[in-house]
């Protein structure tokens, strides 16, 4: 089994499934392997600006209620141009301590474990159905899950949609029943181009954006110290809604007044509030603030705030059979809040309660020389088999 696990992981890491690219070839490989292990496989294909995307749904077991979904995402974050790589990102490497390659922790290592577990599963003993759901485009807003979940019952065929999902995101085998959402949007400052020697004849969009950032930063300081809802206790490392400036672009040359500047902003709202509330407050504050370029004080500032793109948070009930099974399998005793978002928010929209627990390490996710502990990698197949035995009767 170890050799097959390694081979599946090697093949998966070798597929370049950065979210901007197609994952169809990797999805087809997973579909072929699961079909070979006599799972019923359906592919949910869609297109994004001419790029083919595919979600994989594979089922086994009787058409009765009470089954389990085990899920992971196929896409990975970019690695080209990321400083710090000393290894080939798309080549699996294994030493005595670790398994290396883009996606090993987040989360092709877990998907490989799922396929290896499927290979040894005695399907005839399943008393309740098991479904593997592998999604596209999780890293860019859970887009694959958002598209799949409304149609999932059809792709499950005669299997009733399970009420529980296990998502193997990197957690070093910690169990999370909740996570924050993520909301992103763009702010655009419109200036007036001109020669930098006479600033009053133009308006510098970068200077306007600097005032935008100052205004938003003041709001961030208030969020940090404001009274928090009960869910904040699940996130002791960051018990509030943090804001981040992701990308800023503006200007053409040092001697030109910049006529445009854009800023991408994101924040991670707690799961029990309105995820759009912070965006609405930022819109209100920017509308009331004096954002003028000090070099052209007579010119009113023009700023547009784009619509929010919302990835839903997750808050699953405690005390489920899946929670008890995960606690027993990985030696955990408590469940908390994950600081990152997952497909679980989209599953929740479809009436599926999810728990997050995986063999990878969050501190390795999205990093150069991404890796995971070899011990966790090799043990994962047994963990999956244990959970499936307990919840599905295999």
C-alpha cells in the first residue's frame, strides 16, 4: 500500500493545478483510479474564461441515508516566482522525515491517502454510503464547491446526500468544527494625470489611496478592540475580524502624476455575523472621509469600492458521530476554530455539516518547499479506513 500511496501522490503533485489553470487532467486521473477501485464516478465539469475545470464525485455503498463525504481540493496556489524554493515544486520528493512538493500539505497528500484507502476498501461491507468529493478552485474562493453543491444530489445518483463531511485541510490532525469566512473586494482611486512638477494641475491617485488605507486601518484598530460575539472564543489566535491589503497597483513613472490606483482588500469575518457588514462600513467611512491628495487640495477625491466576493464561514454542530470518530482516530480531545476558510461553508449551504481535520501542516501551506511529515503521510490511509469503518460500517 505504501508504494501505491507514493505513486498516487507523485502523479497528483506532478499535475500543474494552480487555480488559474485547468485541473481537468488531474481530475480525470482521480476518476480513473477511483473507477478502477469500483467506485461510481461522476464528473462535474464547467468552464471559466475558456479554462476547463472539473469536480469529482465518487460513491460506493448502498443507497441509504447516513453516509459520509470525504473531501479535498485539487487546485494549488502559484509557485512560479515564489522565492525560497530549493526543490522542484511539481516533483514529489520523500526523505526519512518529510514528503515534499507543491500541494503535499494543501492538500494533494490527503487526496492521495483517500485514493489509497479506496484501493483497499471492502465495498461489500459498507452499510452506509461513502462519497469522495474532490473540488476545483477552492483556493480562489471555493468556486468549485459553490458550483457543485446545488447539483450534488444529482451527481450522487441514488445515494441520499450525506449530512456529514470530513474535509482534510492541513491541521496537523487537529479537529476544527468552525472557521471564519473570507471577503475580498477592490478599491479604485481615480486621479488626474499630469506632470509631476505641477501637482495642482492633476490629482495623484496613489496619494488618494494612501488616505484610503489610513481610513481603513483606523477601522481595523477599532475592530481589534471591539466587543466580540461568542464565536470569537473559538479563535484565540485572532478573536476578531482581521483586514489585509493584498495587492496595490498604480502609477506609470516617477515623473508622472498617477491617474489610477487599485487596492485589493480582504477580511476574515467571524462565522456568526453578517459577512458583508465590514464591507458596508468601509464603504460608508470612505464616503465620509476627506481622501484628497494634499498636492491638489482643491480637487475632490474619486474612489470606487467594488462589490464584495464572499466565501462563507462555517459553524457545524458539536457532538456529531464524525467528531467522535475523528477524536478517537487522531487522539484529539477538543475541537476549535480554523483561521482559514474551506469548502465547508459551501457544504453548509447545502445542509451538510463539516469538520476539518487533515495530516498536513498549516504553516507549510502556500509556502516554498511545501512539505508534510512523512509519518502523517504514511498514517493517513489507516486514519481514513478507521473513520470509514466507524461511520459507514466498512
